[in-house]
C-alpha cells in the first residue's frame, strides 16, 4: 500500500485517500502552439522505470494538489513537495540520486514548468 | 520439426516419451539478422511467425529479457472477443479472433481455443444504449454480436444475480464466437513454429541499448553482446517507453500494473465469459475449474508486476455483487502484469522516428485477444515498411493529428 505525506496538511495519506494525476512538471501549451508541442504536452510521457515525478491530489483529505517523487520499480517514495515548486527539493533529488545513481531531474521541455493551483 | 499427432503420441507412448524434440531451442545469438524482434511474448512471436509465413523472411531473431511468454502473455485472463465500437478496432480484433479459430491446426499446437461466448453486462441505462449501438456497429463491421435480454443472460449464465440491489442486469452484449484460449500455449505454439522456420528465439537476453547510425537502427546492444539487424521490431508492451528512450524518442504510453487472480478449483458452474464493466470485474472458469478474475488497472505508473491491494478488493466486491455464489470461495493466487496504456486506449502499430525501427504496443489491458491479428499486421508493416489496411489507423501520428480511435469512451472502462 502506497503512503504519501501531504505537504499541505501533513497527513500521512494512504493511496485510497489520494487521486493520481500523472506526470508532473509538464509544460502547458496553449493557443498558437505547434502540433508537435500539443502532442508532447497531451500525450508524450517519460514513463520512467525508476524515479518518477508525479502529481497527486489529496482528494479525501485537504483536497489540494501536490507532487511526489517515487520510484516506479521499488515503490520507494523519495519525498513530496508542494505543486507550486518548479523543481523537486534538493533533499528529494539527493535521496533519489543515492538510490538511483545517475538520475537527475530533467524538465521535459524548456520553459516555465506548469504550476498547479 | 516432428508433427504432433495421435500417431506420434502412440509411438512415443510405447517408448517412454524419449523421442520428443524440444519445441524450441534458445541458441546463442548470431552477429546479424534481417529482423530482430524484441520481446518473446505473444505479439513478438506472432510478428516473427507471420514474417516467415506471409513474407518469407526467416532470418529472424526474437530476443527476450526473461523467459518466453513470461510477461503479460502469461499473466492475462485469456479473454478473446472482437465486439469493439470503432471500425479499425473491430477489423483487427475480428481478424485476430478468426485466426484464433484455426490457430491450433495452423501451428500444430493445441492452444485450447474455446469459443464459449463472451457476455458484457449492461447494468445502467447508459450501458444499454452503448451496447445496443455497439451491436449495430458490429453488424455493419461483419462482427457477429447481439444485444440480449436479462432472461437470456440468466439462461446462459445461471449463477449471475440479475436483480442486484445496486446495478440490476438490464441486458448484455453477447458475442457467441468469443471465448478463451490457453495463453501459454499461444506463446509456445508460435515459438515452436518460429523455431521450425529456422528463427532464433533467444531467452535471457536483455536489450541494453539501441545502436543507431544516420537515423537508422544498426542493431541492439544486449546482455549477450551486440546483435546487428536490418530492421528492428519493438514489441515489449509495458517496457515500450524504456526501449523508445534507448532509441531516442518518446512514446504516448504510461505503464501501470493490472492484476488478476484465480480461485481454488470448483466444479463447472459457468461456461461463458462474463464482463461486468459498471462494477468493474470479469470472470470465467478455466478448464481446471479455477475462477479466473480480472479487474481494473492501478491509477499510477509502476513497473512492479504486483499492484495495489485495494484494487483486488474492489474487483472482488464487484464480482460478489454479480455472482453471490462465489462469496465463500478462496483465492489461490494473485499476480500483476505491466500494461501499456495509450491516451485513446487503442494500440500502436507504427513506424518510429528511426527509419527501420517499428513498434507494436499500447494494447493496454486487452492484448491477449489481439495476438494473432497484431502479429499479422505488424509483420506486414515490418516487411513492407508501410502499414497494411489493418495497421493503417494505428500509427503514432494519430496523436499529433487528433485521429484517435477512441475505445476508452466506447468501452467506458479499460478493456
């Protein structure tokens, strides 16, 4: 059973309390963007076998969105952080790097990462 | 290859079964092949088989990280049906279903195809309308299905509780020619036929990298050394994104665990496949008597082949509501497979940004039924470099162009 600590209300939430929201830090594209940009934003995903930065909503708790760094193979959680941050915290990056040497946070596309309300 | 027959069985019976050949060998890789297929699951082996059979390309290697058929091919609930709403889906799944009908004879290997009938219960008014629409669409597509009444549902499957408190059965979409098959035997049968054509099936051989030069694939780096190839076919289901990354491109795929479980064996009590998509569970009875149960995927990416416990709970809850008779049944085992989900819940049989590299994936939660048709279409794509009529709609470009084959809306659930 996956347990994530909500960075907003501090509750250790069981996965049944949470709603998964897919890959984090996607660059949102709007009117005027090319077809390739829309395709990337809407469909292309890193889908890594290893550390994954992802969105979650504390749906049956405080209701707020947050981000988590989790290993998709071992299910180890490296930490959670507010959705307003554009990158994972240094502590999370350090922990993920210890477990998975060579891993580094690479935003998929240049530009302002999406901040979720 | 020595053919399996009643005479072979009698002959071997008289000499202590000492003369059977290995169904396939797992040789050391050669330095170069015309085609390298990555992934010796059903789809990969079927691709290799039809490359040899339909196009005469036999200098082929099928390489596999683990053991043959040990991924989703050996982990699914073996349901075969073709009652899809959209034309491209119905075409490829119906091709597949019709190939299953004669697969045992064709491969000279008993895949135990059992066209026992597949029933998709309609438990809301929305589903009634949806399935009636699907039945009409199927009539136009040449797929034999019908919408049946609750009384007929009860007649076909007496253990269904049709007057459930939350979701009474209001009818069902019935495909009499759907059914099940022995999943391992499908992989084994294709593997044996491929080996018979002189193809190499190389197990315990993990791809570590895709070797490219000038926008073309020149080979793959594996745990058993580099293997050169003229064409590369990636048929790895849940690990498609991992292979694509090695090739330097990105896929519209997310990998998630999907679980299944089987009960202790009991006496025969249902001879059809039942899918209850509103409450979300499906069940059939294996020849051994086990109730084979499947449900929905986990909601988030993972490669664990395990899945979350609460999904089993939801599936079992749904099925107990539909089949109260199973409420005291003990479950024997549970397992998970990693399914490759696309945005429109339809598969990808496509060229890739690399010139001579092709990919077949995205079958999500319903790939087993598609194995023969998928292999047929993929072989054509690999052999000709252009998709044939079956694969034409399933290209990667559909995500950029917005030409989705939207089965997620049509089915309402994973399928």
